[in-house]
C-alpha cells in the first residue's frame, strides 16, 4: 500500500487523500481519541497529515462525567455535554469524523481497519499509516444470573446516558438498585435520587468508595444516607430476576428494591 494511493478492499477501493503523505486513523471519538487527533493536527498541517476518526456512537468529545447530571436533571440537553461536534472538527481542524461507524477489525499487516457503517449498513476497509485506538473501557457486567436482562444499563457513553433516560421516562420506575459503590456508582445513585427514585446501593466491601481510608469511607456512607440512598455494605448481589416482582436477596440478607417495575438490578456503573 503506497502512501497517498488507493487501498483495494474486498468491497471497494478507498481513495487516499492525494494531498497528505500520511494518514492517521483514530478509533473512538471521545476524550482520548479526539485529544490525540487534535494534538496530531497541532503538530502536522493538513497537507502533511490526513486525520480520520471513527466513532460508533452519535457524539464526539462529550463529557461522560456529565452523564449523572443529565440523568439527575441538572443538565437538560445532552448537547450541553458535547464540547466539539464533528462539523467543528472538520471545519476548524480538518479532522474528518465518521459518526455511527464502528471499527470491527484491524489488519496490521495491510495497515487497514475494517469499518461497519451502523446506519447505512455494510462494511469497508479504510487504510492507515498511523493508528490510535481510543475505545475507552466498558462497565463490567458481573457474572450473575440475569445480569444481561433488558433494563439493566451500563454507562460509558453519552448514548448510554440517553438510553438510561429513555428507560426512566418510558418505564417510570419507582426504585433502583446500584451494584458497586465506586465513584460512578455513587454519582449515579445520587442522580437517581434526584429523579425521585428510591435508591439502594450494594457493595461487597465494608464501605462505599473502597479506595478511601475507613474514616473517609464512613463519611461517604453518611453523606449517601443524607441524600436518601440506602447503603448495603458487605453485601454481594447473587443474581437478577428480570421479571420477578421481588428482588433477590443479597448475601447480607438485605432485599434492595429492584430497578424499575419489572427489571431488578443496576450494575457497577448503575
Ligand atoms: C458516568 C461517568 C462519570 C464520570 N465522571 C468522571 C469524573 O467526574 N471525573 C473524571 O475525571 N472522570 C470521570 N469519568 C471518566 C471519564 O469520562 C473517562 O475517563 C473518559 O471518558 C475516558 O475517555 P476515553 O476517550 O478514553 O474513553 P471513552 O470516553 O469511553 O470513549 C471511547 C469512545 O470510543 C467509542 N468506541 C468504542 N469502541 C469503538 C469501535 N470499535 N469503533 C468506533 N468507536 C468505538 C465509544 O463509543 C466511545 O465514544 C466518568 C465516566 C462515566 C461513565
């Protein structure tokens, strides 16, 4: 594959930019991916470096940290959490972002990525000279019965936050369980309280925020109780009953309220 030429794939030929000698492909269009793309542009002008980013979601450069505020109603419009959209990247930085395009394979020998167009359908190969993989990390789903049931969302992307909002609006749940007392679990528990839900937080450790010293963790537990979250520490969730009217008990014997009228559990990141 020569620089600046075409790349012959099994579906079609992808034309390389005839201007730039090098092509940078970025997988993932949020903080890390678009920071890398922007930094590359600062160092190399568009006639030297073509930059293309593929993002499987509907947004670039969004604040995942703002998702709890969106869910809690502090932020009303998801667009407020978007720092830069694809049009801004294109017009100001000559960075070409393809939303709803998921990279499904990498051929390192041929220096090409396999890209699925999630809206139009179909796949194609896209060549690269340099590749940045910035796909983030996904919430861990505990290996428990029912953990993959519908209505138990994980939260990574802004699309995930919007999907959680949709579920809350559609199903109008009265209560929720958040499994895992790390900072994202805490933030989501508070957000759900702000939406008027009865919220239980379950954590296997002796305190929420296991990264803190016990005296600090005790303050966090007090603060959670102060905002109305029922905390079950030393408790391990043993499963999820998606259609059962009552939740499964935890190992401490507590019976936290289920997430939603029918589904019954939130996972580590709510
Ligand atoms: C609810 C929540 C609250 C948070 N609060 C804070 C906070 O208060 N303070 C703080 O410092 N951090 C916070 N964080 C963490 C912070 O948001 C992350 O550290 C940061 O978003 C990581 O950026 P990233 O670009 O590495 O990954 P991500 O933000 O996860 O972005 C990865 C992107 O890659 C895309 N992608 C994945 N696979 C593919 C593929 N195959 N093809 C194309 N695209 C793909 C995804 O759709 C996603 O948009 C929070 C995170 C969450 C979820």
